[in-house]
């Protein structure tokens, strides 16, 4: 049962990464002058989302 929870968590992370990338690309398309600021914020958000995935893989099985 724990494996199903980890799979759902990883699926959520994948969806979140896609939504972050989509939002950043739409913002860059609408305001090209803000591209560098959006890119930095996107990379920080991607790092936090990926961290949640790694925590789900390595921490949840031990809990």
C-alpha cells in the first residue's frame, strides 16, 4: 500500500513540474523583457518540486 502512495506522490510531482514549466513559458511569451526574472523563479520552483519527489522516494518508505 505504501508503494501506491509513493506512486501517487511522484505523479503529482510530475504534474506540478509540467504546470510550472507551462506557466513560465506562457509568462515569457507574454513578457519577453521579464524572461530572466521568470527563469530564475521557475528554476527555484522546479527545484522545490523535485525535492518533494525525492523526499517521497527516500523518506516515505522509512516512515
